[in-house]
């Protein structure tokens, strides 16, 4: 199994960060097995596109909420990493507290 779990919705409040604010968070390495994804479907065009990060952040976006890690954005990056045999990826992590 690639992820800790696969969800269909966020169990946390939607983050209100702009792309610039996400960019201010330093990326760090996250194990795929520690992540729960909030999306149960993947757009194959995004996965297979050679320029999938050309217009966006090259790092996945992860939310830490109640001690758990959730993949907010970057499902295609995480799946691509797993297909390449990697067990982790670099992500920007935002802590959300109650």
C-alpha cells in the first residue's frame, strides 16, 4: 500500500493559503506510508504529463492535523514517486490546529 489511508474528503478545515504563502514553507521529506490522501481519484493526464509542475509548486502540499499527515495537493507527484520506487517525497507542511 502506498498511503496510510485514502479518504474522499478533508477531515480538517480547508486551508486558506495562497500559492505564495505555501511557497514560504520550507519543504521537507515525508514518507508516503505516513500520508493519508484526501482524494480517491487521480487524473491520469496530470500523472503522465511531463510538465505537470511547470505552472505550479514542485513540492506537494501536506497538512498536519491532530498529529496526522494529509496530502492536500500533489497526488500525482506522490503516485509518480511510488511508481519510481521511492518511499518518500518532498512536501511543504502546514500545521492546522483546532
